[in-house]
C-alpha cells in the first residue's frame, strides 16, 4: 500500500511500524546496516539531521522503495466569485 509521508516524523513513524511488523528490534535492524541502535532510534523519532545514505540503507533492509511524485496542485479558485 502506498502512503504519503511528508515530514521526517512521518517517515520515522512509518519505518518504526514496518520494523516492528517484521519482528526486528532497533538493535537488530541497525546491525544489518551498520548503524547503532541510537541512530535507528533518532531516525524513527523524526530527527531531520539524518544522512540520506542511512535512510536508503534502512529502506533496503526493510525491503522498501521510494516513489517520487509531484505534489497535487491546488485547484484554481474561480476568480469571478465576488
């Protein structure tokens, strides 16, 4: 299922949920990708100062992919409404 995540906190929450669904502890996940448990915790708690390569390693370990798409543009308002 595709979900839209728009902030580091959203991404962290999603990663935590998926990690738990896979039955992994933060320590186990970190060991798989060469990060310590504290770094995994920071990512799951929405720390915005995370290296992109760390995120990609987490995505890979959790068998996740990324889809980039433009944001939906707001519908133009009817400028004739006075």
